[in-house]
C-alpha cells in the first residue's frame, strides 16, 4: 500500500470527540453488568465484607495506576488502535498483532457478546418470550458443545446488529447514543448508591454483625469457596482473595477503549488524560460505594447467595419489593445497551489500525462516507454474533438434566491471565519508550513515575501468579489462545509481501 493511500486513510478519521465524549466512552465502556452481579462470586471466594471491599479497592488501584501510565502513551501517540499502537511501538509489530488478534478473537468480541446476552436476560424479565430455553433452533450437539438459537440469543444478535449499524452512520450518531445512555446509567448507579446508603443502614443488616475480616467466623472455608482446594490457613485466604478480584477487574478493564479512538479525539494532549484519569476515578468511586450500599442493605450471606448473582436486584427487592427489582432490571438494560455501544464503537478502530499495517483484511483499512471504519465494524459484528451461538453442555450427574452455558464466558475465563499479561506489557512499554524515545513529545508525563508503573506491574504480576497457581489449565489455555495469533501473523505478513 502506498504512502499516499495510507495518508489519505489516516486523515479520513475525523477528530470530533470532545472531553465529555471521551470521558463518556471510558465510563460507558466500564459500567456494564459487572458491578451488579460480580460481588456475589467475590464474596463467596473471600468470605467477609472487609475482603470484598478490599478486592474492589485493589482492583480500583490497579485501574487508576494503569490509567495514569496509559495517559502518557495515549497523549504521546493519539492514533487509531490505541494499545495496539503502544505495544507495536514498544516491542514491534508481532506483539502488537498478538494483542489485536486476541482482542478480535475473544477479549472485545467476547465481552460484547456477553454484555448483549446480559441485556437480553434482563429484557426477559419484562418479555417472558425472551428466554435462553425458548429455542428457534434447538441445540445441535457438537461433541462437548452445542449450537443453538434461542430468543435470548436472537435479541443479543439484534442488539449487536443495531448498534453496529448506528455506528456505521458516523461518529456523531455513535457519540450521541454513547453520551445519552452513559449519563442515564451513571445516574442509575448513583441512585443505587444513594438509596442503599440512605435507607440501608436503617435495615437490620447482618453484614454489620458479620466478622468483617475473619472469614472463618462467617462459616467460610477454602474448601467450600473452591471445592478440591488443597491450601489451608492464611495462604488459602490470600490466594482466594486474588481470585476474588477477577470479577471486579473485569468490571473495570474496558477503560483502555478510549485509546482506540485516539485519532478522533480533539486536543488529545489534554482530553485523553482527563477522560482516562477522570473517567476511571468516577467509576472506581461509584463501584466502591455501590458495594458499601449492598452491604448496608443485605445480610452478607444474601450477597453470597443472591439469585443468579444479581446482587443489585436483590438489594432493590429488599428495599422496595418487586417494583424495585423491576426498576433495577430496567437500569441494567440501559447500562448494558450503553456499554455495548462503547465497546462496538471503539473496538473496530483496532482492527482498522491493524489492517492499515497490512496485518488484517485490507477492506477493514477503509472508511465509509461518514468517515468511520464501517468494514471493521461489520467484521467485528459478524464474529461477535457467531460467539453468541455456541453453547457449553453440562450434565447433572444426579438428575441427568442438561444445562447449556455460553462459550464466550468460558473463553473470557481463559483469557484473564492473557489480558493481564497485555496490561503488564502496556505499562512496561511506557518505561521502554522513555528509554527508546527520550526526546519524543509527551504532552503528559505519568505522575509518580517510576513508582506508579512499578506498583501497577507488581499488582498485576502477583495476580497473574495467583491465577496460575489456582487454575494452571485455565491460564495455559488463555496463553494458547493468544499464541494462535503467531501463525495468523505470519499469514498476514506473507499476504502483505506478496
């Protein structure tokens, strides 16, 4: 591809996102369904209210330190693709490609699929016809898996198609949808916090009488938290505390999405920093307060045993009965709708950047008449829709009943360690580029350097080791998923040189 074509394509993206728009992408991509459900699993793993709050606090620290480091890279290289570009410049094209490939294969697309299914699940609260068991195409067995099309899956595919189409109509349409739904869901989450904190303390909550730091006093044991666990005592608690951070981390990971649209943010030297640091700080505080609200209203065992892990719904149901639960379901629908819009809008820019490097389909390197990478959006939508179709198959040994799960949830579990690995590589790239390009323009320099990036790398590294100890097979499969990008990279390189 000639330099002339590259230059034309690079300039075809329009810098139309202001500081509020960029911040709404950060907040909107982070707040999905995670904050409303993941505290149940975290509380079961850690066994005490204090450890639950600490898990969210440490995950928040990892997010804030990461945002401070990422801000320097984002303002130094405000280009389409964001983290892909940072890794490419820090380590070379192969590492950048592995990140983009994994993002396309499961991280971004799997998250979009999961959030779309979450939207459909909560729609099912209002429309009973929308159900995971109401099949248009009954499950077709494929070994240990199956493929089906239920009304729930159809709604999820419809949501993906709708938001993909709106984003092909131009950045202006995409940001209007993003801003509207992000304001609405942030207000809804803030309302949950205010309601829980103002009304909950007057309830007879067993959370306050529970042992806040002594998990064993609450009837917890490592073997109950994770059957077959071979560790005991404080070491067991420390390891399971690390695992309890997985949910909180995944509820916050999408903050890097704003870097993917770096070529479309006005005055990126200022606005990307404000969006990353400000947006992450708002969400981290809201998440912590939301968990305090849960503890204020619900006895700790009820958080652990919340039906279908819907802690927020259980909280509102405890305060207002069925109407409160219905309001919470509607709020989560708004949240997941806005979250998916941000994920769809930003993710496509990574594949666009890869294609411009001739490491993906060349059609994906183009933009349409609305100055957006429509082909990248469509490619992302097709693969994401496919990820909603496969189902895992579980047979109850006692009742012989068959239960169907979702493959992308399994894939996301596999990719936790790989996602953390790319996070560490991104932070380390900041330090590498300080040496490789000491004279490069840096509109923002990381506050607290080098202490802040070291804290970030150490925290992520400890969590990676923890997950490798607890689930070596899961972590290993995650790395194998990343490594599928190695032959893919050489395939694209061969095509580019042909």
